[in-house]
């Protein structure tokens, strides 16, 4: 799969949107270096498009993102009545073309780099398929319709903000088609387990309880999580609890005992030993960094 990988933030931003239709025998215009990304989402018929040496048949329910730095053209005329939404967007950040899907992320250390960057925005890779069968084409069409409908109100800041918010939903829908394409029973199990652990980290969670709630055997869950995240369920839970405790140590004046309780540890001493083993310093020393 050809992917466009963006470094976020900054967020991708919406520029313009419209709806076009072609009769049989008509074709899309050819353009070179248009300096914006051009999303084509076909709702009826088929567009026959090329970009440099690559050729695409963009049928109803599929979407193609044309790059801003390439020559794109119609490879042939439409064979039937064809309708599609077009949407131009851009980024001020870094982007590249890759065939590697961005990896799933484990709980990240809050102070992963250096203390001076504690409050800087942390970037992450956002992958968009350049050409894909949309997971929920009806939902995508509805979102694009709403963006287009706000066009006449583009002179109003509130309407422009709504367009940008709806555009982020569009990007999310396109990005999710990557996961739908690579989802297997094992990845689904791992993702469900991770979501459950993050939602219930303050509670007393055992492997048996996790299995009962997900309706999977605990051994199978552990195997899936090790494959997808490189961590067992309990190691994943511990990492997430430690990361939540670091936020409380920095943002509150709670006692160490209360923080331990807030993030799911039964005993403050055990919390402190886990924190020391994971971070290399005690919770109290960590807090002193921000005093």
C-alpha cells in the first residue's frame, strides 16, 4: 500500500471543497505541481486517473489523494456518468511517501526526551493511504457534503472552524482504512485489550478478569499484545499507570500515597518501587524536577 505519512502536529488543514460530475466520454483535467493535496472521493461511476507512472481506477466508494508535487492526468474518459467530491488540503509540516504503516504505540514516557521539552508538543506519524476503498463510504460522503455546504459561509470564522473540524474527521476516516486493511483477529484482540486496560487502569485488573471482559482466553490475549505492542497485558498496564502517575506528580500536590491509589496501586511502597524500577528515580525525586 502506498502511504502518505505526515508528521503531526502541525495538523493538516483544509483549503477548499467541491462536487463535480462527468458524463460518459468526459474526463478529469490534467495538472502539474498544483502545490496542494487533492482528495478525490468518488460516489458514482469511476474516474480513471494517473499520477506519474501509477494508474488508478477510482470507483464509487474509493478515494485517491493526488500529491502536490506530481503530474496527474486522466488515463481515459469516463465510461458512465460519474460523480465525485474533491477536497484540497495542505500541511506546513513534514511529509513523505512510504509503504510502511506507522507502528502502533505503547504508553509513551511523558519525559521521553529532556526536561526542557516537557511542555513541547510531541509529534507522531499520521499515515493516509494514497488510494483506498473507504471503510465507510456513506459516512465520508456525508462529511464531505457538510464541508461543501459550509462554503457560502466561508467569510464567517465560526463556519471556517467547523470546516476544519469536519476535515479532521475526514482525515480520521481515511486513516482508519489503513487499520481496517491490516486488522486480523489478533490485532483486534490486542487493541480491545489495550483499550480496556487504559479505561480501567484505576481498578484492580487481573489476567482472568481481562479475559472474562473480552471473552478471550488470557493466554491468547497475552500472545496478541506481545505481538502488537511488545508487552504483556500486565506490563502494558504498569507502563500506563506509571505515565498517569507522572502527570499527577507534576500537576498536583497529592501525596505519594494518594497518587498511588489514584492510578491503581494498592500500596504506596509498591508504587514507589515500580516507579523507581521503571524510571530510575523515585516519585519524590521526579516531582522535585518541577519544584
